[in-house]
């Protein structure tokens, strides 16, 4: 198989045809932050936190294919500040109460906030009026925490391939809808996998709260992205 030579912030990297910038960068031990990407799912490019620059142009690293000679800019001050701003926007546009959230310590949004040392957001809190949907069989949908990454839309399906979740509405009224009848058909394993795939605490398996104690959760001691270089091939 032919190899593609490219660079990320000056670091020489090797990719393969068909890889996205994100996939190729990760394979070379380079971390690019993202919230909508999940291994095995078709890229959506919905969160834009993975935005990089190539030839001065911004593009989503999770959807843009890597090409020969590509010079990718990933960790510039401008890009990092933009990513921090996006994280801040996700916090102020929802109602995120981290200390009481079942996903605290395992939440990717929270971990990115720590990564970017977010203290007080530069944007005003909107405090939207959102509901909790408890009637999805084994799942509870906490709309206050949903960041519309579309992971659930792309991955949570019944055994016959029907999507349990789907986008509803437009603009500021857009939300993720849940088919209650289809959700009720999900097994315990399906519900647990749905909860694990959600980057925040929006999807929760009922009767399973705070199973892992504080101090032993995924990001309690290991910052997000710190393991990428260690697992590079």
C-alpha cells in the first residue's frame, strides 16, 4: 500500500490513502481534539473542535482526507483559542452541573474544559429550559447536557437497523429526538453502549449512576489526549 507523507505542526508523518487528517494524525501520535468523532462511526464534522488549518484554510480534521505533502497546522494559539471558545459555548448553551453529573470524570466535554483551563466563559450563560426524557426503556435522555454531536444518531440502532435517535427542528430549536418505542427495544448491553458513546451525560442507562468512584474515572488522573502518543504505531 502506498504511503502519504505529510506534516502536522512541522512533525513528519506517514498516512495511507483513504485516511482522514484525524485518523492519520492519531496513527502518528498526534492528538487533535474532537467531540463528535467516535471510533468506528462515519465522521459527521458537527462539533468543529477538530478544526485545523491547511494552506491557511480551516477544515475539519475528522472529514478531510490526508494528501501527499499536506502541511497541517494543529496547535497554533489561534486554533487553540477557537477550540476553547467552542467548549465555552457548549457550556453556556446547555445546563451542565458537573459536580452532580453521573458522567463527571468520564465526560469528554468536561475533560476538554480542563485541558483548556476554562474558568469563566467569555459568553453569557443562556440557561435554556430543557427537559429530561425518562421514558426511553432502559435509557434516560438528559437534554440539558446534550451537545448535538450526533454520536447517538449514527450509532444507536435496533437489531433490524432502525435509528433510535434523529435530529428534529432547525437553528436554535434543533434537538435530538428519541423514538420511545424503538428505545424500549434496546437491551441492557445496547443501553450501556449508548451511554458510553455519548461524550457527555446526556444519555444515561437507568439505575446505573456513579458506579465508578471519584478518583478512578477515565479523566480523573489522565488528561484527555495524553495517551495518544503512547499508542502511536
